[in-house]
C-alpha cells in the first residue's frame, strides 16, 4: 500500500497539468478538477495514515524508490520518498487544510476570469509541498523546495495587473533565492563530507562529523529555513505577499511554504543534534522573530498584514522549539499543526470579512461586524481564542509546551516566549475589537454581508479543529508518535513547576487581552490611520516593519544598484571601449593606407618612377661616399 505514496504527489500534479494546459472550455469546471485532486490526495493520505497507525512503532517508516534520478560516478540520487510518522502528519495537514482552502476558493474566486489557472497554481503548490515533505533525499527535497518557491511566485503575483502584486511576487522570489543558496551549499557539503545526500544517511553520519562541518551544515540549512519560513533576517517578503488572493495567504501561512523551514530543521535533527552552536543559532533566530513579528502585528491596520506579522511570530515559536533539540522537536511540530488550523481559520475569516466589505483590508473601516457576519465572527473568535492560548483551545496546549521547554533551556529565553504570548494576546484582541466590536466605521455605500456557505463551511471545520487540536497531546500522543523519528523528549528540569508556568502564561495573556480591550474596545477608534508623526516611536517602527525594508534598501538594494551602474559603465567604456577602440584605430590606420591607392595607372607609374629615382639617388650617395 505504501508503494502508492507517490500518488499523493502525482494526483495534484496531474490536476495542475490539466488545468494549466486545457483550453478555455474548462473554465466552467476547472475549479472542480482542482478541488477533487486535492481532496483525492487527502483521502489517500488518510488511508495511509490509518495503515501506519496499525503498525508496530519500530516499523512505521516506508520508503519507495521510483527510479534513479542522477547517476554520475559515485554521485547517486534516487527519486525516492519516505512515508513515516513525521511526513504522515504533514501530508494530512497539507492536503486537509489545502482542500478546505480549495473549497473556500470556489466562492472567493467565483468572479475571477482566470479562476481555472488559479486552481492549477494551487494544485502545483500542494504537489510541490508534498514532494518536499516526502522526499527521502535532500536533492529531491530541493526539487520540492524550488517548486514551492515557483508556486508562491505565481500565486502572490496572480493579480499581476496590479503593480504592487507583481513587485511582491518578485520580492518573494528574490529573497527566497538567498535562502535557497544556503540550502544548495548545504547539499553540496553533505555530498563532499558523507558521499551521499540521502536524508537518513546524512542524519546517521552527522554525529561522526567534525564539529565545524556539523555547524556549517546547520547554519546553511538555517539560512534556507529563514528564507522559506520568513525568519529574521529574510522576513521582508512575507507581508508584501499579502498582495495575492486571500486563499493564497492562508495556504502559504498555514499549510505550505512558511512551515517548510521548520520541517527542514526537524527533519535534519541529526545535524543539529551534532552542533550546539547551530541549535543556539536556531533559538536566537526564533526568539528574535517571534518578538519582531508580534511587534509588527500590533501596528498594522491592514488585517492581512497584521496576521502576516502574527505568522512570523508563531513560526518563530516553532523555530525556537526546534532549536531546543529533542526537548522541542515534537512540540515544534505540534504547534505547527495547531497553527495550521487556527491560522488558516483566521486568514480565511479575514477573506470573508473582505468579501463582505468590498475588498477593504483596513480594520479602521470595520467595526461592529459581529451582527452583520455572525458565522464569520463565531469561527474567527474560536481562532482568536486558540492563537492567544486560552484553555482548552489548541494554541494553549502547543504554545505552553514550547514555553516550558524555553524555561527549561534558559530563563531569559523563557521570559522572551512569555512576552511574545502577551503581545500576541494584545494584537489579536486589537484585531477583534477593531473588526467585530467598537463602533461602526464603514462608508454608507458599503453593505457588510455574510459569505456564502462554500466559504463559511470550511471556516466551521477549521474553527472546530482550532478548538479541538489540543487533543493531539492527550496521553502524550504526539511526542510518543514522533519519538522514533526525532528522539524521545527528555525529562524537564524546570525552575518552577509546569503548572506554575501555565498559570503565569495565562496571566500574561489576560494582561494582553485587557490592554487590547482598554485601548481599542473602550475607546473610539479613528476611521483613518494616524500620521507617523502623531504615534509613538514603537508604533512607527512596527508600521515600517522594524525598518527591515529600509535596511535592505540601504545595505543591499542601493549598493547593488550603484555596483550595477558601475559595471554597465565599465563594460561600455572599459571592456567594450578597449575592443572597439582597437578596432577603430585599425580602421583609421587602414583609411590612411588606402589614400595612396587611387586606382589611376598614371599615378602608380609616377610612384614607380619616383621610387626608382629615389633608389638610384641612394645608390649614388653610397657610391660617392
């Protein structure tokens, strides 16, 4: 049965091929083909997962070799896939949430003339991400890695008639190439050191590698992870990516692209276990990003960009947990799954609000929408309770385990995760107050209304998962399930009890909720965004995304532009000038030499006579001398 795992990829890939090559006659039903392809892959994923559940824990890894992809000397790469406890969870998340997003998109993109192509790109995205997580070789993983980058480029820039969307797609593509360079160099180093790029073989050999090699591999893989998962310093593309249709935002943030970096670190656990330096780097990146993303989320009035800052922050939690090693790998994946539920719910909920508000994304133009959009409000509220970590909702269980692990590692890291939890509660309460409560602020020509059932039913399913996702921790199931892949979670040595940490985290969340309510629930909300000069320096920095774009412009863009202009000048005046200058001088010389060649016989006779006279004169002079 597990030999059929390649069909998980082949089905959505075939759907993408059909939708992108079929003519306009498929426009009327192309969305159904795309949705069916994703759903069929999900059903197969469920069947395989159930089969895996019934097997002995020590024999739950199944590899399939399709064919030899590369054979050059001792460099051998099989097109092979592995379905195990880790990849099985990702398959369910990608195809399950992905299918709900496909269904939602049927309504959201109903009036788009290029809907068939949109669904083709969605299928391509699903197929590429499945290739990434099922790959048994890092080079095959890189194939999916680049496929995800291509699909994101196509979807972020789907409305390419908008200059901002085209620019956002290019920005995402270029920034990710920086991270991809790290991934590519890591694969080269693996082959140079271990003679293979197979995932299992590299993880097995990593503990025996020199510390410097393990650290270099870990840091290069971290660079790749930062690009895909929008972690500092390669986070600048994520908020601009909101220019794509909202279902794209949900797919990127919940089930596919930004989770790839976390998967890469966890799947490469053997490398990171062999280098404490690399693990510490992952922790630092995760901690900085979770605080930076939360800060940005507090300052944005664009509902999608505020949620994008939230994604940065939540992925930061996952990266931090992955940096904790065996103590955090399982909980990084646990939070990744629960985040997939509530973040897809929140993004699709934001799309539902936009649908009812004539595509306006500014929360300052909302207010009091809970009555006009009751289903959207109810499902969004469940996602809100999950992300801020209110028990018994999903985020409480997964985030609290990361906070516990952080305190076990270092009290300052633990305090950083607590601060992030409080800020998360603040910006999400701000979003709830500005959107569904406070006073009505929309224009007279805007008529908020509930979305159709094809959009609200996926919201209900995701809301239920947001509420119940914490059950994965029941009986310590998810750590035990993943332990054969990433190792057993060691006993914690906490400075205070786990219960005390949970109560402290809940107290911090309550403080964040109270602050958000007092500032945005009890006070009037301005209908227009205040000028930068009238807000605090902290709010101004958040609005400008902590000046990340300005920093990139000063450090990378402008120097590169000046360098390019110099190289163009040097090429034109220097290299080309040298070549064309020599040619011009030769041409001038030939022109001078051509002047005596008149074509007149009398002139040539005169020259011959003159030449003979000069020769005779010279001989005479020599003789007399």
